[in-house]
């Protein structure tokens, strides 16, 4: 029949790396990151977020600001921010000076 030692070996289940699942998860995380900038600015400008948290989140959104300032995504990102903070971004996606000049440029 067979060697008894071969029958006693445990079967090791191997899971293949599912690249499509990885890409979906990565795309979802990136989308949430990009879309969270609008609510962050809204809450920061309304004073709903305190300054220690604003400073921490400001560091995490530095790549977002770079994409707004240095890439061709300037206009679409600015137009998205206009939906959340229309006092600070016009319909064309450009930063506008609010009524008081004490507010720094968020990006």
C-alpha cells in the first residue's frame, strides 16, 4: 500500500496571494484618504478640531497638499475642496483669501 509515514504527514494549506483583493483594498484606502481632506478642512476652519489634532493631521495630509500644489490634479482637487469649504476655494479650484486674513493657506 503506501508508506505509513507519508499518511501521517499533515496537509499544509497554502493560500495564494490574491492580487485583485489587494488592489481593491489599496484603492479603497487611497480613496478614503483623498476624500477625507474636505471634511478635515471643514472641521478645522469651523473650529471643531483642536490644534494638537490639527497639527498631527496637517502632517498626514502633506502629500495631499503637494498633489494640489505641484501636479495637474490642482484644479480637480480644488474643485472638490470648494464643495466642503466654499469660502476658501472658488469654483475653479483656486485658493481665495477669506474675509479675515489671519487664516493661513491650508495647503
